[in-house]
C-alpha cells in the first residue's frame, strides 16, 4: 500500500486557509459546507487519505460532513500521464436550513455543488499506468469563481450573478425579444433561455481567448474556438433572430464585466470585435446553406427518426458545422443523430487521410492526369483551364479581403485513368472546369480547399479535396454526392480562412529569401520551398553555417519590411523581360511565359525597366502563388529551426503571425527559467542531492529548449548557456562525490587496516560514489582487494569492487561482482580489475558472506 506522505504542515495550512476564507472572511455558514477526501484504491495500492480527513475534523467540521470518495471523484490527474495526487473538495449546499445533504454530494445535484478543490500533487502517472512519487510536493488550489460568486450573491445559478447579467441584458437589448428568465428543459419554450446562456458564455470565452492571442482556426485550440464561435452564431441567428454582426456587438459588455481583471480586453477591444465579426460573417452564409440542407434531408426522411450520418459529416467537413450543433438543430425537430454511422465515417476519414498522407509521401498528392488522357484533351482541342480568377481579390479600406465570385462549366470528368462525361454518386474523380478560382498545388504552395455547387441547386455540396495542375489543366478532386455530368454549371466556393492563412506564407517566404541574401550575401540561392497555412519551409545554399547573430539579423530585416507595410505589386511579364531584372535570383527553374512578377514596395513596371537598380534593394521574385497585398499582414516571422541538410545546403522552418508571436513569448519564458537556474548553479551548494537536483533541472530545460517552437537564434544561445551549466553541475557533483568518497574511505581504512580483502557495507547515494570509495580505498591500501555494498531505501543494493593486480588472473573483479549480485538476484559487469552491479535482497549479511567465500576460493 502506498501511504500519503505529503508534508503535514503544508496540507494543514492549505486546508486551514480555505476554511478560514470561506467561513470567516466570506462568512459562508459552516453547516452548508461538505468536505470530500480520497477514500483509497486497493487496485492501485493507494491507502485512504486519512491525513486530510483528520485535518478537517481538527478544524471543527462534523464527521457527518467529511466524506470519503473513490478515485474517480477525489484523485486528480492532468491526463493519461503526468503529475497527479489525491484531492479534497469543499461542496456547498444551496438549500441548507439544517438538512443533511451528504447523499447529494458528487451526485450532479444543482443544489449541492463543488466550490473548492485542493490537489496534493505527489505522484507522477507513468506511461505504463504506474504511479511514481514526485521529488517535490505541492498543493494545486482550484476555486470556481462563478460558483463562489453565486454563493456570495445568494443566487442559484451562475447566470444570475453580476458576472453574467450585464451580458444577458445586452443580449436582450440587442434582440428585442423576451428577457432572460432562467428557464430550462421543457419550460424553456423555443430554447430561448438556453440561447441566452450559450451566447453569454461563448462571447466571454471568445473575447478572453482572442485577447490572449488565440484565434478561430483549423487545428488544436484554434479549431475548438472556431466551433464555439459558430455555435454562438447559430443561436444568435436562428433562436434569438438577431441581425448579422450581433455577436461582435456584445464584446463591450464583456469588457465592462471583465476588463478590470483582464486589461488585455480593454486594450484589444476593437481587434476582438473585428475577429468575431469576420468569422461571424463567414459562417452566416454557410449557416443558411446548411439549414436548407438539413430541412431538405428531413423532408426526404419520411417516418424515420434517425438523421443520416453522411449528411451530418458533409455539413461538418464542408461547411464547418460542429457536430453537437447539428445534433441540437435536429433534436429541435424531434430527430436523433445516427451516431453509429457518423463514427464509422469518422474512422474511414481518418484511415483515408492516413493512407493519402502515406501515398503523398511516396508519389505526390491528388488526382493527376495520365499522359494518355492529357494527349486526348489536347487532340480534342479542350482549352487549358483559365485559373486567373484565383487572383481576383481586393483589399478594402477596412483591411479585409474581398473575393470575386466565380462560375464555371464542367468540361470533363476523370476517373480510373480515363476521361468520362458522367460520374455517379460516391465515386471519387477529377473535375475539369473551363475556369477556376481554386489555387492548384504548385510553386511550393499548398492547394486550396472548398466546394462546388450546381447553379440552381445550392443545397448540394461537392467538396473539393485537392487541386492539382496537369499540363495546363486544373483538376479538382471531388467525391460527388450526386451524379455529376459534363456541361453542368457550377459555382465555386474557396475556403477563405484557409486561403488567407496560406496567403501569408508566400510573401513571407519571399521576404526570407531577400533577407538571407541581404545578410549572407548574393551567393545565397534558394534550393526549394513549401508553404502551408501553418508554416513555411525554405532550403538554400550557403558557403558556411549560418551563425546565431546572422539568424537574428535575418529576422530583423524581415520585421523592418513588415513594419513598413509595403505594398506587394504583382503583374505578368514576358519571361525574357523578367529575366533581365537586376538582382533577380538565378532562374534555374522552368517558368511559364508570360511569368508573374511579385515585387515588394516597388511597382513591377519600375523593376522591369532596363538597367533599373530598383530591385536590388527589395524582394522581387517570379511566383505564381497567391499573395497578401501588403506586407503588414505578415505581422511577424520567426525562424524556429535552421540546420544543414547536406554540406552547403541548409533548411529553415519559420512561422508567421500569431504563431511567430507565441514562439517569441515561449522563448522569453524559457530564457527567464534559464537565467534563474544559472544563478542557482553559480551560487553553488555543499549538498550533493541539491547539486544533483540542479543537474537534472539543467537536463530537463535542455530537452525543453531543444524541442519547443521558439526563435532558433535564442534556442542556440540558451543551449550554449545550458551546456556550460551542465559542465559546472557535473564538476560540482564530481568534487562532492570525491570528497564524500575520501571521508568514507578513511573510516573503512581505520576498521580494516592492512587486510588483503576488505568487504563491508557503507551508505552511498549512488553507484558512482560507491565506486569512488572503492578506488580511494585501494589507493590508500595497496595490494588489497575491496568489495563494498550499499543498501538503498528502495530495497536495491549497490555493489562495487576492485581487485589487486597481483591477484590476477586467478581473481577477477567481474566474476566477483557477478557472483555477489547473482546471489542478490541482480546482475553485474566490468573488467578483471574493477566491476559494479546491483541486486535486491533483505539478507545483506548473506551477501557479505558470499563475497568473502568467493574471495577465499580465489586467493
């Protein structure tokens, strides 16, 4: 059984402060409070946390209000692995009045709720599920602010407190309907009160997250935030019937409530409103289209009460509908989701993505025309795809991009390596259009995503999964939900969020290329690049490794251009004319004629002028990618990795915008940790455990610095500091071990003076120290053979030995240590002169006897 050895004083102090604050400062009636503690878990060998129980009883809590609970309720864990420990909780009974509510604790009763949690962090959950004691213990205190305010303001719901009422009032004022009444369940006709709660909660979450630099996006926390926003927009639009832009208008109410506690809200109010407004506008059109699809599906279902999983999955994947939102929308109609079918589709999609990723790594991505089909298109006179609409976007005075609509005609379908006039539902194929606004994967830039709809049939989506360019023809990879035919007229919808994200990295890549040549010299040449919405990769030739200072200078050059918010000029020009641009990097690639010229800060006409030097001081590239129209939108660029692929060729990985900002913040945080650790190492210590702990901390920080996304120049600086700190810590450990070894050896010499064989036990913190004692003893007692054992608190026994050279070869240290460690159920290894090993035994005297008997048979 593992018993709890948390420092009593800390545990007692934490419980006492919680009880004092609640009952004396806040004057919450004691008879309303119930305490829970961990009741133990026999399967894990965990004993009950009787220490916590006794502390609460000593504070005057009645035994009937101190309740044990199992692992699920009172053992807190951060995840499958990591720090964890038993916890004790304080629950509040809203009813009170002398009643006994112990039976309602931890039963999800709205009348008895948890308001405080003290976690005694003392274990680490390992990957194999086992628990290991942490080297240091601490208390993790959690208090539910909204729940505590509910208690102090004598309310029964968080939404009736002044943390929410100003926001709820703003919602009521904006929508003009009935005010918030706190109704739930069947009493909440039309789910109006639920909508109030959802919108108030979600706009708070959105405001605080955006103020903190987390924006609605396509993965991780950003994807969660995107779903939260879309859920709120749906309740605003369809339940509260508010006008477009309403959700963003609630931000000032959030700032009024939380602005003093979160000053970032006041500082970034306009930015928060703009982000919410843009995302709200983008989703509203999808919401209307999705509602039509749901309504049409419901009409076609007949008596069935199970909503088709494939329709829900299409809404989720193509229009960005959160699945729980779809569930709510159909439940309002008395229909249930076919979750089994949905789970199957999710599994198939995950499997397909894994297979696609593997295939892309081997053969490249997407549907590509085979040479025979390409030749047939050319023989039939089918014109190349007009993809100029992909550049049809403008930047408004409000800083937002507007995309021009695009309609097209299906010219041909491509399936099973043959051109076809018709493809049935569910059959993956390539769609060839006469024109397209989709960007095909080329020039190192990832392809667009989005969907097509037939003209006149707006509620059937044809999701575009990839876009490839083959011989001038743009192929849209589609799995049509209905039969698709040549001649069909379609409207194209590009995923604007993904396009905008991808459009940041191409100009950032150009600026990086310019900055590298500016800092490293004109001999620096691009050798390849690839950009996605998340990051850019840039390979380049270099005559020498890039130094830390040069990396800083490269970032500085880029930031200067970004801060100037230069205009990005783009125009097509004859390839021969473009090739004469002064300062243009070597044209070692095949370019179309005419070619697209992208120039930062200088009009294309100026750089094309013969003998013009305008391009020498800016970034000018030949590029077919989609670009931002001003450099300021890049915001920032951080190089997070730089290393040599082969001699003379280096690779840079960089991030932009908010990711770059976050990388810099992480770097600054780690730099502070390194500074603090450096001061402690330099201060020194005469305690070997303390120095060993510092050495481990250096190792932990070294690993974190090496694996965390942060500026590469800063990573190198910190790694150099940490390397020096590790050397200093190792030197200090070695000196302390030698000092301890000398002391222990002197004591043994006094007990075993002039004996040919010395066998004994001593306390030693490590095998390293034990070996040093053996070495020291042999130095001070020439001709002696020494074997020492050191029992550890864990039950392990350390063994180290050294044999006099005069006893070789009859007497071998490796054989001696192996015989003793085998006797203890362990193992050992070494040479004829020195050896070491470990075992595990309670019969230490038996091990010493075995050591002596072995020595006697060899001498």
